[in-house]
C-alpha cells in the first residue's frame, strides 16, 4: 500500500511545534503502521504507511481524535497568546496567572 500524507495548517510556527510535540509522544500501537512528523511553513506534515487500508484508516482516525484534543486545548488555553510575542496586557486571559 502506498504511503499517505496529511498536511495540517496552523496559524503560526509556534503552534505547529506545540502540536507536533504533543502528538509525537503517542507511538502507533500496531507494528503494521508507520508514522513520521515534519513541519514546514506553519504546516504539520504527517506521513503514514500501513500494510492494509483498514490499518491505515484506524491509525488516521485515532490520529484525528488526538489532534482534536490538542486543538481544543490550544483554543481553550490561548497558547498562541501565552507563548507568542506579547503586545499589551494579559489581564483576563483564562487560566493565566500573572505575577507582578
């Protein structure tokens, strides 16, 4: 079966790196599936290869579930605001404690 590639765009390079770091820690459960990550131009690239279409489908479905959790956490915690270059105050950012 030929390899398959997912290209997932993000608004910034920082968010791409954060997503990659969160997703790379979960290894594929099956030895019949291979996955690799790379980033370029604010895009997370995920290359998959599997021995069968079914194994590929199961692996990609699991990946999208994990990606959904990562994106939800990023949205909830405003990761781009917390770790990006700051302009102005952080007053009112949910979950952020600022020491004066």
